[in-house]
C-alpha cells in the first residue's frame, strides 16, 4: 500500500499514528496562575546530551485555552515544565490525567497522585515517577497545521527514584510506551549492543 497523506488513506484508522512507535510518554507537569496541571504527551523525546535537552509536541487546542492546551498555555506563562517518565504501575493515573478537564483542574488530585516540588524550577512533579526532568523553556516552535507546536526545553535538574538505580545505571522496572491507537507497551525485554569502533 502507498498513499499520500494529503489524499487520505482510506483505512478505518490512521496508520501514521502507529508507524513511529514505540514512543516514550512525556508526562508534563506545569504550574500557572490557574494552578497545577499534569498531562501525558506521546510526541516526546530527548534531543541532545550536552546540555541535556528534550522536546514534546502539543497537537490540539481546548476551547478554554485559545490556540493550545493547558500544558503549553502554562509553559508560556511560567517558562518551565517537568517531564515525568511513566512505568506500567502508573498507567491508570497517567490515563486519568489525559482527560479533557476544564482549565484550572489539578490532574494530580483527579488521578490520586502524590505531588512533589522540583528543585531548580517552580513546578510540581509526580513523586512516584521513575524519573523526572526539570526543564526551562528554550523555545516554542510553531509546526505545520492548526494548534501544532513543538516545545523545546533544557533539562536543569533530574530526579531518579532510588529503586530505579542498579550498579550506577538507570534501570526502571519497565518503560511504558505508546504504540498508537489505544495500544501501549511496557518495555521489559532489553539487550546490550556494542557500537562499531569509533561509533
């Protein structure tokens, strides 16, 4: 099968949503004048080592937030955000925090999550998360299409849950990832592979 996205795919579900997978989930925490917010984003990844940087995309809007959603609206206001990583034990609260709730609703409370404070920024984080990345906004890049934005941040602080460190390596029990549609995966089967010399 070949199709041009501009012409449509003719399938009951958009295949692009599942082709680039698995994707890590960036569980984005923010704080703004309306309070604290928490929402999962599957268009998320690390993009540089030194200094450490991440990016995620917000791809829709809410009627009570103008051209975007709560997360980006609050990042525009505060200039900071915290990316919480997700393990399978947190799938229920992560899913609950994805509900399209009114601006000002605290998803930490809705999802029954313990909130902790960040160290380098004024922002909450998920206390139970295997790891959390405190970030300062670098830039918001408008993408093609309505309400599509790429949020680029520099990591200024890193939290790692003690049980996720083994022999000096970050090894959480698993890593929850998005596969597209309603499909998720808990990544547990891993292996090591040496790069070619000089790689």
